């Protein structure tokens, strides 16, 4: 995939990826980079011919499902071009001053994404524990 998204820190960051394929070809991907009970939603990209086909939405929903299952409370992202896409999925603009320090210290925030990138976030609901009390 040719997305121009930052990848320089992927080996060190070790994010959890979701990859969408069609006939053995990668058509989209996204990742979670965990920081305690929050995570960066990063590198969501869809091949140009598949944009508008719900591939991106399905990737983000799967990442959100995984975040919820892992007990994460919030996903944070930076974007230059996809504000409307993420707003449709319930993400809200977030002031960087409200981002947890560990996330602010990530390569994504410190150097990989330009300061002009919009910060957005979404609260994740944690599944209720089943059982009797």
C-alpha cells in the first residue's frame, strides 16, 4: 500500500495491526499502539480504488472492538486528511494538552506527524463482565 503515512517507528512501537485483503491483495490496514489504558489509532489506510467502500470503517470498527476487549478506555489519533471520516465514526477533536503524557511522548506525536495534524479521540466502552455476584 502506498499511503504516505508514517512508518519509521513501527519496529519499535510494535502496534497491533488489522489488515483487509481481497483476493490475496492488501486493500487496507490500521493499527493500535497501546499506552496503558489508551491507544493510538494509527496508520489507517485504504487503497484508493477501495475508498468509499466501507473498508476503512470496517478496519476502524475491528480495532475499536479489539481495544474494548483489551479494556482500553480511549483511542487517540492524528490526521491531516481524514477528519470527516473519523467524525462520522464518533471521533471528536481533542486538544493535545488533554492527551496522556505517554502518548504525547510517542514518536507519532513527537516527530512523525506534523504539528498541523488534527488530534481526535473517542471513548471506548468496555464490555460488561458476565457472571453472578
